[in-house]
């Protein structure tokens, strides 16, 4: 997961050059459609601890999409252990009907892969 954070830092630097303005935060989208029950308990909490402890202001928002009902329920417990700023940054959503319309408010379909409703 640390590679995701390092890649985000590199991407924001490259975007700063591309758009000729400083970009200091990224928008992270994690697709949980292929995660098993065991992944739900280990990976998200480890990832969030790593993020909160080392990169607290790296992301503008973090979306976990295609979450199972179990993940949505367990998040209420995990969220209680987070800072308010981290908790407000995270958005968990179940299926595409929930996240696609919201996603297009932030990211153009031209910037997204086809599997997420984009044109790339």
C-alpha cells in the first residue's frame, strides 16, 4: 500500500508541472469489488493507520467503492478509532449506482478507465 502513496506523491508533482500550478493533494479511489472477507478486516485498517500516521494531508478524499455490506458495517467501528479529519476524508460506497454519479462531479469520464464509466 505504501507504493500507492509514493505513486500519488509522484503523480501530484507531475500534475503540478502539467497544469502549471501547485497541486498538493490527490484523490484516491480504491475498488474493493474483489476483496474477500479476510481482506476487509486486515487491509483497510492497516492502510488507514499508515496513511494517518505518515501522509495525513496527502489526499483530498479517499473513496472505497464497491464495498460489501460487511465492509460498510465494519467501517463504523474503524472510523471510531480515526481522527475527525481522516474520518471526514473517507467515503465508502457500495455499487456503481451509488458512486458513479458522484465520481463524475470530480473526475471527467475522459480521465477514467471504461470499467469505471470512463472513456479510456
